[in-house]
């Protein structure tokens, strides 16, 4: 029990308690998402800036080297922001993905950790994994499912309702070469869902 | 590129890996579910905002949660949805209307900025107009002395502003009383700001008829 607090002393203590001097990683992520989505009305390319900020958040906090965001444009999708796809980045940028292609990705063999996330493991990676296991005398027959090859992809769909795909976030090549943690996918799923009302495709621009 | 299906062993591994939860993830996961179940599934504003205050009340440990919105006709802010107040206090509460100048009148409603768009109103500074005492849950406790500096006491409240643009506030969340009796964690305020920035945009889209 402390002595009676005067109002100014309490105000100072509260101000210090909520300052950003000590802040957890999750709180930094929250802050960064708020800044990315909040935007500035005066900016002529608000959506472009938002996509850039989202890509930077994923790059900085979740350690993916390759990130692309595609947004619905007309009867297909166009990449609004691409980072790290060195070889095929240009090809992605000028490509116009059809709705059929996206539906194909949605149903491609893989693992769906949440309704808006699809992890696609390439056949090549699966084959290498089995070869590595056969050659590794310490593996005891256990396959290492943690590694993520350059051909493995994670898609985070930006869904307005279950069928309306506004776009998606494409992720590959984590810095540590491993599958992302549950915590990472949890945040990226939230980012994808939070982006829905901030995405416009031209006809519904603010 | 069409891949072969993953082996059962591989699927089982992924299932186990991605079903684990870290401490403190429940609230953000519930927020993600809220988005999917309400805002993107086409529920109307009324249903969505009622669900929102239930969600905040349940996951963030506040005894009282309300949303005030600006009426575009008269420009006044009124509490439209609330949870956690006794009927009598709730009725008094919903009769209150604030102008935009009231909102940031620091002489009448002294406060401390605690985050990007959150302010803490300290009970000892009496942040209410004369006559508004009846809108508190326990008005007889308004003169209670704070036992410890991290206690949350009757009369303390937090407002988190919903912005239409940087200088245009369209409403706010109001939060008071914590089930622990302590001030909320910093992370709680950060997450509530995340929710605020999303709901602000959702409300703007709904008002413009954009989905």
C-alpha cells in the first residue's frame, strides 16, 4: 500500500506504464498493422502504400524473403506488391491471374491450417525429404517435415465471405528454411482478414 | 503445377504443429473469427457491433464496454451499444450526448494519452460533467481512494477513438472496470487499437454501401 496518490502522480504513472519504452514483439506487430491500415487520406495511392507496408511487416516480423500480394482487377487478379521473387518477379508483375487459376490453387493438394490459408508442399521437396531420410543414419526413419524448399508456397487468401476472393498474399523462402510457426500463421491470417475492407478494386474506391 | 496429396503422416504433423496456441493468442484469434463471422459474412451493422462489444467484454477483461457513434444529422456522439452496466445506469448513459468540442475538452474531461488514439480518464481528476454520476455503475464509490497505483477504480475509464480520417473522429469505444481490479495491460490497449482501426474502416464502408 502506498501513500495517497495525487491525481498528477497517477497521471504520470499511467503515462509511463503505457509508454513504448518496453514493448513486446506482439505489441510491435499490432502497432505496425495499425500504422499500415490507418494510412493517410491525403495520400493519392493509399492502397499501394498499404500493400507496401503490409509486405514490410511480413518481411520484418515473419522472416519471409519472398512475398507478393495480388488484388482483384477486372475479371482476374494483378500483383500490387512483390518483394524477393528475383527470377520471376517481373513475370509475376505483368501477369494477370485468372479466377480459375486461383480456384485451382485453393483446391491444390496441400494443407489448410485455417479457412484462408493454404500450405503447398512441392512434390520435389517431398521426394528430397524421403531421400534425405533414407541417407541419414540418425533419422531413424523419421521424416523431417519442418523444412520448406524454394518451391513450397503459402497462400493467404483475402476473403470477403467464403467465395469472394479479393486477393491473396503469397509467401515463400523463410530465412531459416523452416515452416512458419503457428504464431506466425495466426498473425498472417489475421492480417489477410483485416485487409478485406481496406481493399478496393476500382469500382468501390473511397 | 498440380501436386500429389501429402502423406497422412505429413498431414498429421502439420495438423499438430498448427493446432498449438501461445499464451495470449486467444483474443487475436477470436478477433479473426469475429471478422470472418460478422464483418465479411454480410451481417448488418447492428448485429456486428453488438457482437463486437460482447467479444471485447469477454476477451479483454473489462466489466463495462460501450460504443459511441456520431449521429451524422446533429453531429453529436451518443452511446449506441453497451454491455455490463445495470439497467438504470445504462439508461442514464444512453441519454448523454457529447459535441465534438466536448470530446477533447481537457478542462471538463482531463485525460492522459496512453496510445496512438487511446486516452485514460483518471477518477481522481473527476472526468465527468456534473449530473453524469448516475451513469456510473456504483456512483457512491466515485470518491474511493486508489489503494495502489496500478488499481483500476470506479470513475476510471478509457476511450479508444474511431477515426474517419486523422482529424475526424466518428466514434469511440469506452471501457471501464476490469475483472482483475487492475489497470489493463499495454498489450490489451494495442489489440483494442487494432480492432478500432478495422472497425472504423468497416463502418465507413457500410455507410457508403461498399462491401
